[in-house]
C-alpha cells in the first residue's frame, strides 16, 4: 500500500511539468524581389510574384492586399491573389509622358503586418499610336490575307505592326499594313490581333478579326481571247491567269460548255468548229469558285 502511494505521487508530479517554450511565428511576408513594369498602349502593366513564405520560413497563409506606391505615395491597393502566385496591376499612363516613373510594392497581411519594400521598377512612358483601322481577313490564293489601315491617332508613330494569331499561337512583326498566313487548315476558324507598335512599345489595341478558312473569292475573268481558224478546226487562246490556286478554265462554245473537263492550259482546240461559232472562257479555282466569263469572240 505504501509503495502504491509513492508511485501515484511521482506520476502526478510528472504530469504537471512544463516543457521549453516554442518560438512565436513571425507572420511578416517576405518582400517582392521581381517587380517589373512595361507599357502596353496607354497603360502601365506591373507584374510581380507574391512571396510563398513569411520571413521565418513558414507558409504565407494570410496575405490580404498589395500596396502599389509611386514616390512613396500609395496609388493603388489590390487584393492578393495568393501566396507564390504571379500578379498583375494596370495603371493608366495619363498625361505623364516622357518622364521617369518608379514603382514599388508592399504586401500586407490580414493582421496588418507589412513586408519590406520590393525592388523598384522604373519606366519612361511614351506617346503611342492608336488602334489600327478597318482590319479585314480574306481567304484566297492558298493563304489568309490580313489588311488594315494606319491608326487615326498618331499614325506617324506606327513604326511596325504586331500580328498575333491566337491558336495555334504565333506572332510576327511586319512593316506594311498587310500580312499573309499560308499555314492553316481548311474549315477551321482563326483569330488574329493586330497592334501598331512604336519600337517595342504596343499602341492602343489590339484590333481583332476572326475568319473560317473557306475560299469564296473567284478568279478574275480571263482576258486577251484570240481565235485562229484553219481547215481542221479553231484554235482559241487567252492570257493565262495569275492566281496560284487556279484549277483550270472552262471553255464555252455558243454559250454551252465545249468540253466535259476543265482545260488546264490557256488554249483550246475545237475540231468541231463551224463558221460563226463564238467562244468565251471562265477561270475556276481549287475551291470551285468560278469567274465571270470573258468577252466572247467569234471566228470568221
């Protein structure tokens, strides 16, 4: 009985012992180190990566907002999208052209804890060209052809044009107000965006156009018809069409087709010719589009 009582006393004494205190969490966010700024049209685009941890190395779980400051003045507060995620903010250029502007960001938690200031991102905004005008797309000649006009606002600043195809993604820079795309699949839809550029700074835009790859443009009507009549028939010739997607020509005799198949050269011999027969020719492309008929010509 005495031994049992001693054991119970020792056990109770052990339960009341307090361990070494744990260090408190320091829930101050790490600072942003990759702040960058670029100009897109009449806006400044700031990008950065929110820190994934606090300064003590623990996971950042309560990021609340980001202060965007210019010259130590808060110009914008944006809600934090999440720890470790890239974030973007848009600031209008306004009237502050051709002067340097510097930005930094500070993170704030739900408990009001602030990170140290980020790196400084600096830019000098420029005047840029406006949107391109009357963008259109046409499928013809085995290509998609985009055409547009220079911007109404500051056309003199348009040094080049950025042409972006959305899917599959591809971007090209051209100096003229025209772009040809020969890499496509018939029947599919393609969307393009065109932006006037001042150097590497985009102007207003982009302007967009979408098109389904269906060639509905007929060739030009053949011209230059001539006929030479001989004892064996009539030899009809014409100027060759320049279309790259030309499938052939349809020859008409007295308003009716003179042959079942298309003629693939710019000449036709008619062994059934009779005096007074008239001939006309149309051009047909690979998509089945047919031109108007040429002016008729008659043998003597």
